[in-house]
């Protein structure tokens, strides 16, 4: 299952007609890589300050899974 086919922590993005990742995936390769790296870092850095720590780590992991998909596509 691709990262964009699931959501961690709710359905608010999945319920939208166009998801944020759908828009980001139209960007140039370097910008996509930067966005997904930044998303992963954000969730790892705020661990425990907003949601429960395991959920924050799961969100960061989700971004890393998406980043890995992008990196493999770019090879």
C-alpha cells in the first residue's frame, strides 16, 4: 500500500477531494524531497508536545515512507 493511500490520525486529508500530497507530487523532484524530509522532521521534533508520542512517531514514519517512495521513483 502506498503512503498516500492511508492516513495516520484521522481522515481529514483522505476526505478531501484533493490531498496535499497530490499537489506536492506535481512539484519538481528536489522540492518534493525537501517537503517530505521537512514533514518527517516536524513530527519527530514535536514528539509528545501535541499528540501522544507513538502517534507523532507514526506520522513522521508516514512521511518517511512517502519520501522513500519518491526517492525510489527518482532512481
